[in-house]
C-alpha cells in the first residue's frame, strides 16, 4: 500500500512514517520541512508542502491508497491566528481524495473531542478542553464532523495524553464511549494509525486509545 502522511516531520507523524515502512508500505512524508525527518528508506519519498494550501495538498494526495493526517501546531498561539488549523487542511485533503479516488482516511484527533467529551473528568473538561486547549478541541470537533460527512472510508483516532518512548504493543482501543487509560505512547498511536489504513476493524468509527 502507498500511504501519504500529512504532518510527517516530527512527533506522531514521524513515527507513522517509521511504522509504515517497517510494515512494508511505501510512504510519502508531507511536511513544511520534510528534511527534519531524519530517516532514509528506498520506499520513502519526502515532499515539502503546505497543509493549508489546496493545490499543495491535492498534488500530494494523487496516487496514494490511504492518507493519515497527523498535523500539529508549533505553538498554541497558532490557533489564534488560524482557529481552523486542523479542519481547513482536512477539508482540502477530503476534496482531493474524492477527486482522485483515494478512499481511506485516518485522522489523529484527541480524547475529549466530539462525543468523547463525556468520558473526560472534571479537570480535563474545565481546564483543558474548555480552557487552555479550547480552540484546538473546537477545531478537532469540526475536523471530525467533516471526516464523518466525507463519504470516505475513515477511522478517527482519539488518544489520551501522548507520551514519548517505546510503544508497549498492547493498549486499549475501543469505539465505545468509555474511559481508557489516561496516557499512551506516540509509538503505539502511530502503529494504530498505520494499521487503520488496511484494517476494517474500526472502519467508520472514532476510537478511544489509552494504555
């Protein structure tokens, strides 16, 4: 399979690239500065592009079998300048996928977005979802809605707090609106995102991840 990873230069996106290559896929790593991805592989192509430019996203999508969106902001202040940071680029991606017949879309959202807010405790609801990360969660809500309404084959991943370090290989993943462990490694999330490009286990669902 040929997978496009949007937001591939660091964090979970970079780990998605690594995981996909390890699983035998061909990968296009799309980012503003893809050279920051310190990885070379015969099946890896690095593409410089802007997630918020429709033409840039459209050109990147062509010829792929699945797309993973792992885009993140450099600072919270980015949302003040562009409150639709996630959703605007996701809309461009959806349009491009529909135009070019790319069917599988995998989105990195967050636990507490959409209807999963019911699983958050008082502190998270008050100080994170409704406080310091309010703009980000509002935009994740829009991003998830666009994904659900896209008509594409989709999986939405909602991890709890992301941690660094190696993955455990075993973690909780459920489409039920229940509480899951409060943290999970980026490596485990990356593996889930990559597996969701081929698996039908959670197709058309938003998945709570923790562990």
